[in-house]
């Protein structure tokens, strides 16, 4: 069958294509070839800038246009060359040499890919495409979900709510503060993510600039390599490598993304649970069906969809982080086939974020149900009463409240007030204790 959205094996290129199609700018075969061409052209210009050969402004402009206007047809030409060479990076080199012929600078062809091995191109092209995707797609998406959550936290900062620890009623909290837990966690992880460098390998066949040094022994190739990678590509060159980049920074990015995804899974499950508790309703849309069998249902599918996609993403990220930093001696090819899947966890993560945003946008706060649960759980003020009594040096207050409340499902306002009334304390203290309610016993938190 011909490849279409209906026949694609992966849902990323099938069912979900429209939602993540922008990622083909970074992770498709076309994108990889385009980034390779960009690096080769930049390196060619770099050598000219360092006076290894003369390049006219007109010729440079024409070659720059090759990189800037790189097309699907250009990528196909490289694939046609690869069918003959059976080597993808060598095909890029031959393609650019054809372009130099057309430009009229055939005498400069051997400066294309001068002294390099294929991984000098791959281990700069892939980190560069990864960097662009992180900066233009992933981090903005995470920032958006962070901002959405902060808006909800601000909106709900006055909503007292029964807390649940071990699935049982616990000291009341504030809904906005519970959302701020996730806001803070995500912000912290974004900060950690931002400190991880986008690193690259560039140093010849085994990382020592062997070919460069033998051709131009008077040149400081370590400094030149640093200059090219840092200033022309905007990456950070690793100083000691084998034939390939050691991928420690990329593994760190994968681990950081995985941690953020885990936080989002935690969020999805909490919101899902609040929906099941009827703390949230969900906006309905005309024509949509919640269940194929039960017409009354509005399933929390957006949070389930997000959780599922985050799980798939984390499984892949876990493998990348564990596998990529390992390579036999100076080189094996296992990294190459793994890296071709680098866009998959990003796509699943972006899908999850879109679902999460959609789900959050459909939430309708059910204040009546939240208030009802608080009113039905007066036992939670026992902690407050026994703590105040401790302050007053009242004998065995914890034990007294435990005897009253533990396992007793009939603790209401009257039972609490009756207990307070029998305490041998001042009338003023009794008044203070009776003023404590499940809805005002919410403590304090940092400003947000």
C-alpha cells in the first residue's frame, strides 16, 4: 500500500500527523540531510575564512543559497547518489561538489568535507537539529503548560479543599496551592534542562584531527575546531572524543525530559482522580461522544491520552539515555540507528502536552462538591485542636482526639463542638477552638 495517514505504521506519521507535523523540520530524513548540508557548507566557509583558500563573495553567496533554499528535490538527489555510494554522508559531499561545479569553482571541490569523517557531520548536524527543536518547539510547549497551570493556580487560590493522604481525608489544603506544586516542579526542571549544553563532536576519524594536522601541522586545529563548532554552529565542542560524540549531554537531556514527563504523568493522574471525585466537571462539545455505550459519560480522555503518550515517550527516552553513551572502543554503529528515532519521544511528548492543554481547558470547577466533602469531614480539624491543646500544655490531647475520631464515621460539627465543650479549658480557648472549621483550617503557603 502507498504510505498515507491511514497506512502508516507509526501513529506519529498516521493518526497524529497533523498535530506533530512541524517536527519533520528537525527529525525527518529530509531534515537530517538538510542539516548535514548546512554543516558542510558552514565548514567550507570556515576554511575560507581561515585563509586556507580564496572564495569570492559571489561564489559564497551562491553556495549559501544552496543551503538556505535546500529543497525536497535536493534531498532526493542526495538519496539518488546514496543509492550508488551506499554512504549517506558521502552522498552529501558529492552533491555539494556538483553544486561547486555548477557555481564555477570546481577547483575548490576538495575543500568540501576536508579532513572529516562522517561523524564530524552527524555529530554536529544532529545536535544542531536537536537544539533547534528544543528551543523552538519543546521548551515553548513546556513553558505554555507551566503558564496555564499557574493561571489556574491563581484562579483557584481561594478554594479550600479536602486533602487526601493514603487515599483518606487529611488536613485541608487549597486547590490553587496543589496546582502550584506542579508549577514549581516544572519550573525547577526547566531550569535544570537549560543548564545542559548542546554538545558536539568534531575532530576527525578518531577525534585527534589526524588528517588536519598532517596536512597543516602549523595550524592549531583544536582551537580551530572549537572556533567552528562554538561560533559557526552555536554548539559546545567536546575536547576528548573517539570517532563519535559520547552523547552524555544528549542523555542528560533525555533524562531531564523524562523527569518532566513523569511530573506531567503525576499531574494527569491527580486531575483524573479529581474528576472521578466530581471536583471537576468537563465542558461538553456538541456532537462529541463520551462513551460508545453509556450516553451520560464524559470520559477524561485528554488526561488519559496525555498519560499514555508520556509513558511511551519515557520508555524511549530511558533507552536513549542508557544506550547512547555506550560505544565499543572508538566506534560502533549502534548509535546511528537509535538516533534515527530521536524524534519519536519528542513527538509523543508534544502530543501529550497538547492533550493536557486541551483537558485543562475543559475543566469546570465544582465548588459545591468540594465544599460538601469538607463539611462531611469534620474529623480533619482534630489535628488543629490537639495541636492548640499541646500549646496550652493540656494533658494527652492527641490521645483524647484519637479516641474521639479514629474509625468514627459520624464526626460532624456537633460532635467536635461537644468534645470542645467538655474540655477543662477557658471559655476564650473554647471559642477559639470552635472557630476552626474544615474550610478555614488550610494553613499558609508561599505567595503565587
